[in-house]
């Protein structure tokens, strides 16, 4: 089931009531990489769909991340993320939450970069929240492929 991040429409009578009070302006997050939809097989950033593992920061377009399965993770994968100097890394581990071994993220930990592991859907939601708060967050998603 594909989920989208859109506000629920108000009933017509309530919509008319609030229409005159609504002030429209652009939000600060429009210039950043925002998750706009996701499902089990793909993720969408700013309305562009990706079906492979990737890494993204708010101000950096998604880049390929050469991880096809959680079991393939190595310290080198996290070293690639460290090069961007995020404050925190949200690791999407696929369709289920799995925890990475501490030795794999030792370089990040030594740089005081936190790593949080969660399933991809929770990772996408958490990334959007942290990004909207102005945090320098990296999202690394493992889109499991054969």
C-alpha cells in the first residue's frame, strides 16, 4: 500500500469557514529533499521515485548506496555516510527493523554521529520530521533486491 504525505481535506462547510483565515506561504522545507511517498518497493523524494538503495541528506539529492541486503552492510558503507558529516543517520533496514553491529558504525560513533535503525517506513517518517526541524540528518535506505 503506497502512502502519501498529504493533509486531509475538510468537509466543504468547514473548508469555507477556514478559507478566509488561511495564509498561504512557502515552507522552508520545499528546497530540501523530502520523502513524498513510499511503499514496500520504492520511495519517492520530491515526486521522483527510486527503487534501489540510496542515501540522502536534506540538501543533497539521493545518491546510490551499494547495499542490496542488510547482511551486506560493511564499515565502508558507513564511511561513505561519514563523509557528509551528518548529525544523525537514520538507517532504513528494509521491511523489518534490524540492528547493525556496533563495530560497523564505530567510525560514525567516534565522530559523535548517532545511528538509529528502523524499518524503511519509520525511517522515511523520521527523516522528514528531523529534516523539517532543520537537523542535518542522513537517510540511508536499504531497498532489498535479489
